[in-house]
C-alpha cells in the first residue's frame, strides 16, 4: 500500500516554468487524487491556516529546523482538518487536511463537510498537494520569496520526504485521526526515485568488505610463509663418503678393527701385506 508522499512529482522545486516572476517554483507539488488524506511529516506547532487563491494552506513551525529553515507548509489543500487551529501541536502522522488543486467542481463536499476549493488554472493545473520550506510563517513571505529561488537551495522541501522519519506513526487508517500502524522504517520511497537504501546496508557492506580483505591478506601471508625452499647440493652423498674415507688414516683403521674384534667377537681379517695404507 502506497502513502500520499509516494505520489509522483507534478511540479519540481525550482522549476523555471512555474512562478517565472519569482525565479522558479518555490514549492514541490505531488500529484494526488482529490481529497487524499494528508498527514504531518514532521512535528511542530501550527502558525498559519489561510485560504490564498491556490487553496487552503497550513504553515507549521518545526520542532527541529531543517538546514536552518524553521517552517514548512502544506499547499493546495481542498480542506483543513476542522480540529486544527493556530497554536495546535502536530505530531508525525496527524491529519492536516485533504488534497485539492482541482479546477472543476467534482460535486458533493469535502471529507470535512465543506465545499470544494476550486483553484484558478494559473494557480494549479490538476489535483495535487504542495510542500514548502519557508523562512516566514506564511507561504509567500519571508527571506527567499522575493528573490530567485536558485539562490536558496535550502528551501527545497525534498528533505521532508527523506530520511526514514516519515512517519513513525504512519498515515491514517481512518480519515479523522492518526493511525497506530507503523510506517516503513528502512527508508522512504521519494516520488522522484526508488526506495531509499537504509544506511545500515552500507555499514554492513563495509564490514564485510573489510573482513574479506583481512582474511585474504592473512591467508596470503600464511601460504607464503609455509613454502620453505630446501636446496640439496648435487653429489652430496659422494662428497660425504669421500670426506669420510679421507678422514680414515691407517692408525684409525687399525684401531677400528681392534674395537670391532673386542665388542663383537668377530674374526677380523689380518691387515694386508705391507699393512694399512
């Protein structure tokens, strides 16, 4: 089951084809079916609920600023959760409202029981939800708004969709409050890419690679040290024999013969005529 923040991007942040007078689009829009439940991506306190021409919007002061940017906002909402007001605390996964952006009245009413908010075509070309990071409490105000957006890359709202922090309490099981079912914890799929690879994958891969290198080096050292080369000189037997014979003087030969006779009782042949040489 996909969640609303996995929808494809309909308007990228900084796209020069949008908000041309402001140097490009200052938000990121995701193509959502009309009246999709939209939930808080980060915890914070509501500082703005208003109704500009591009739909209902909710501004939130972040508990933890992102890259030094203190606020984020939901844009192109068809309706806002009626239980919310300025000063309300939002936790991750709490219902903010329902996506809008439509140009033609589909009939009926929003899940909040209010009429649909129709956007002029120059403000929204399709049903969608907008996300923005802001220096000001209200979208359209504060540093970075009246300048080319390319000068403020930190206002790119993509980090809201990244990092495995969305949402720890998951999205809605009922269209009136937060769900208790857990969200994926191994990284979040972002609209302009596949699922994020969790950091633990790289840690484990690094340990396996490092361990393999150590094993390889140890094995190589062991095999190298076990190959002992033994060189046997040629005719070594002959050399030893000649050396032994050369050391047997006539006196030694006679002494050896007498020793053998005493110890073994064997008959020893008399020395050759003329004695030992």
